[in-house]
C-alpha cells in the first residue's frame, strides 16, 4: 500500500515523495538493542558508513533561498569540510554581552521556509538560532546516508555557530524535530552542548528503517550500520542534560526510549521526557516553547 511520506508541518517541504512504508525489511530488529561500551565520538572516529546506494535525500524540494528574518550562509559540511551546505541564522548584532545560541535540526529530508518560520520563537526569546540544511537536500551536493553522515553535517554546523561573533559557548544548545531529533541525540553524544531538546526523536535505526525500508542506503546485513545510527546503543555517551518531547497524538514513547533513558541515567546524566498536546507535526511549536523554558534553566 502506498502512503504519502510524512510532512513536517504544512508547507515546510514540498513535493514529498510517496513511500511504501510497509515493505518487509530485509533485517532482524533486536528485541533489546545492544549496548555499545565505546564512547560514541570515539566509535565514529573508527567507523565509515559503506553506502551501497548513492542518491539525493528522499524528499524532493526546490533550491534554498533566504526566508524573511534569516541570514543565509554557507558552512563546510561533513567531517572534512568538503561539502558546502546552506544554513540560515537569525539576525543579531554581536556585542560584548555574549548571546545564547540554539542549533536547530529540522525534520524530514528537505529544508523549507516553514521550518524557518518556527525559529522565530527562539530569536524572540533572545537566542541566536542556526538552522542548517544537510547533504543531498534541496539539490545540494553529497549523498544521502540515513543519519550517519548527516550527523557530521550537524556537528560542522555546530562548529560554525559557536564560532560566530558574540556567541556564548557556555550557553550553546541543540534541538531538533523528528529526523532532526534523531540527529540531535547523535550529535549530543559526539560533542558537548549545554543541553539538548530532541522532539519526536527516533532512537533506534532498526525501527526507523523497518518502517522506511526504501531509504536504506547501506548494507542491511551489517549490524554496525544500525548500531552507529542508534542513540539507544550509546546511551552512556550522552554529554549533556536532555529533555525528550513528544506529541500525545503520535506514536508513544516506546521501550527503546525507556531503555535510552535508563542507560543515560546509569551514566549519571540528567534526562527526562514529556508528552505535549499534538500530533507528530503539530507538537512542534509547543515543544519549541518547552525547549526554551528548559534551556533558560541553564542561562
């Protein structure tokens, strides 16, 4: 049965492709995702994903412009800075009084003006916000990798934001929705932010690609490919306090989310979760408001 791929709020992306989300996966989902004892940042240094398919991100969307209230920049994506990618940040005047900042990772597999419209709440609350696009989105260079190399792009965007003039590195936060929530957790397990607020995040690559098996671009027989895309396998690597948000009308927090929370807490890191009114997409404005309250605890 063909269904329309989920969109990230009305108007956020265009031309979302039709996906067969119920195709039988060619891999076995473990009942309990394994715990990898390595630090995730160290594990990434010794792993390279082996793509067996090379193609753009699985949502079609037009080239990126500059939405109202944004400053368009190009940042060097990827671990080696070899892929120029577009990002938008809020307008601000650098001053001697340093400003808190939020790196926000969008949902879906394409960037749209609607994503940027949601960022207004951050800059009105006094944060400088950067919203990056990722490799292979919106006609940009690179190949879609299903979260792994996109995490490298998110980390590169974080480096760009923290080095912008007037940014307070001690009040440097990360948040993201859906696919961006998944990347938020993986990024926060690689380098330290002050706090993280994943919204409707996935924590298990087995669950994600079990639903979207047509997006698999790596060898599904290689369990390491799933492990390296699954934050639940590296719960003890989380490097900052985190608050997980989810809509009460979407898929509930599952046993893998609880396992992540248990593993994070075993490592002595603060993590909590909260249901908010709304669907998978409709929860985003409220969750951004909650993330601001959360981040303000550290300012």
